[in-house]
């Protein structure tokens, strides 16, 4: 019964091809404070860090300033990819649930007779 969801899969595939590169996670801006020789505290930065979870572990990668716009665009597309997968998965679950409703469990006459005897 997959023919019902084939157009949905095709549409999702087209959308994914259009998006191109994507990333999961977030981009953080970090600053570091340090003391100078005369005792003043100065702030260094900003440093940009792309953070994400890989196999349950946090992974951080420092991003050079000239790549910030690209990484931000990739993160936005990553959210779009996640939305496409969520809608695709929902459609697949709905199709499976519909198949469950359309399929009746069939019993042999022998089992059906035993079921009647047990219920009386």
C-alpha cells in the first residue's frame, strides 16, 4: 500500500534536492576575558562555535568569521530539512495506521468456534 505515499515521498525528495547543504545544531558567540599586565580585564572575541550532538555527545567546532553567514544559512536549512522529515514520517505513520484499520484479522472456523465457546 505504499503507492498512497509515493507522491509525498517524491515531493519531499524534490524539496531536499532544492535545499542543498544543511546543518543541525546551533551557532554560539563566545567571548573570553583575560587580565592584562597592568591588571585590567579585557574581553577577547567574538569567537563563533557551531555546536551539535553526535551519538549523544556534544561536538563543538570553531567557525572562522568569514564562514558565519554560510553556517547560519545551513542551520536555517537544517530546520527546514527537519520539518520535511517530520511531515514525511507523519504521512508514513498515517498510511500505516490506515492499513491497520483496513486489515481485519481473519480467524479459521476452528478458532472462531473455540472463541465462541470461551465467551459463553
